[in-house]
C-alpha cells in the first residue's frame, strides 16, 4: 500500500470589521421627544416624572411623539432606569416625581436646565429644553447616596451592548455639578467628600472607570480613576454652567482614556486637558452595558447635579483569526479500481483543523495538491463549524501516490 507524506500550510486571516457612527438616542439630550418626561409635564404638572416610574427614554415612535408606560406603585424600575437606595424613597405621587416634596429623584427637567440654553446664557435653545436633573438624597447629610443605574441599549451604542467585548467605546457627555460642603457655608458635606459620580460597568457588574467630584472650598475638584487609584485633578467642577467629559473604554485591552473640556461660556469654546491615556481599568470589563449615577446626601431635593447630551461611537477592534494546525488521521487506501496504476490511488482521512477567533461569515476551506480529484469534502460554512476552536472534516480523499504534497486550510 502506498502512502504519501503530508505537510500542512497554515494561513493567517485578519478579520476587519467596520465601525459605527455616533448615535444620539435613549440617553441623548433627555428631551421629551427622546422619551423623557419633564418634571413639569408629561400629562399634567409633575406627573410621574421620576425616570424609574415609566419607560424613560424608550417610548419614542418615528413620529417623534412619546408613549409612556403607566407607573405602578411601589416600583424601582419601569424600564432601562433602575433606582437603588433607601426604600422610603420609593413612594409615588401623581403630583410630583417625588412624594411630598421631600424625597429625591432623577428626571428630565426644563426651566432653563438644558446645557445649550445654560451655556449660551439663554441666547440659544429654549427654557423648555431639558437636561437630566439629579437631586441630592434628601434624607440628611449623613444619609445614603442617591443612586440610579441605566442599562445601555443598542439605540445608544449602535450595537447590542452585551456584544461589546473587544470594542473601543468613545463617548462624551456634559455635566454641571457641585457639592454642598460645610466649608462653603451652604451644606453639610465634609471637606474631601467624594460624590456626584458616574461609574461605567459591564454586564457582570464590574466597574471599569469612575469620575466625580471631591468637595473642596472654594471649588470642588474633578476626581477620576488614573489606572491605580482615584486621584484629584486641579480642575474645578462647573457649578453654574456645563463642561464636557470625553472618555474612551477599550474592552479588549481593558484600558481607558479620559479628557476634560473646560468650557468658556464667553467664547463658546473649550480647553481640553488630557487626564488619563490608556490606563488600566478599575476592573476588567467583558463589555460595556451600564452607567451608574450617584449624587450626594442633603436635607432637601437640591438640584446641584445635571447631565446632558450623551454621545457614543463604538468601533470593533480588528481580531486576528489564526489557523493553528492540521491533523490527519488516515483510513484505508483505495486503488481507485486500477491496481496497476498507483498515480490515482487515494485514502480516506479525517482532517481536523484547529484555529482561534474564526470570522463571523464565510467558509473554512481545504485546498492544495494533496486533495484527490474525486474528493468532495473540502469546505464548511462558518455557521456549521463544530466548535469555536476546531473542526473535523470526515471522508476527505487524499492522494496516495508516494509524493509529498501540501494541504492548506483557510477561511475564505
């Protein structure tokens, strides 16, 4: 019986995916046309405006009008916004986003809180435009922190958030934020208190990056994760206008970058300070699926923390697809009905190809002079692969003509 000597040639395929364009939805600018009730509107004065009482940010048909869910009581969530914190804050009142005027809330808010209207001194935009207003937790200076969690949606990112492993997520937003401290004479927060923060997390609850304010007199300082610890910058937070924060999270390298844009309302321009570049995340993130918003304690629902105009741009990272090996298990030799002619002999084999990071489309293909002319088993669609790391072709006919020949596996 004649056998051939088989060698394998391994190919490398680099999978390059396209990138998405920035989207402006769900979080967006917190306008009524984007699904956020005004604290002074939405079917009546102050009717169920707290974002946990209805499907905030979710009910915007193509017409631009908004369909709201009907709140139920008690509830911590009606949609993508979930409230955490003191259970006594969960009361519901049809005349307020908070019951009795003493419990804190997050809601869309007009009356001049919008970023464009505020930064332009009222010359642009409208007082009826909205921002997201995050009040203090009105249960006392030693009380808990008001916390809400937002689940990102494909309308935010342009892709399903749970699939954002090996992606770069660039996003920006604007904030107007200050902490009421004892040294300021208008509050009870101690010097050095950290609050009014945002945390960015994955679906497992791992927090990759945090930014907020540290209470200082005469101006609170922007504080952020620098790769090894939370550090204070020398930049003071904006108490009467909005600054822009620009963050990039890489879920492939588990790194983050952060720039702060201090806005000059007189010139309508900003000065950018790079505070962190490709620093390690606080915790590795398998994807990017959520934002946690925390304010600070207080004795009433003070409006000291506003967010507006979120934008996201998501870029998949090119993932190398490697062909790692070919293993051939030979079967019986067949003389092809011509025992005196050895040049057309073949044997039937099982060929196992190992690989990593296969592409999402196309086929795994066997090729090369080792394949017998009568072979019919040479390709399989990616969707039919046996596993994410290997596939075995069964019944492959290989030449048995006594010469060394190449067999190649590749994704095409």
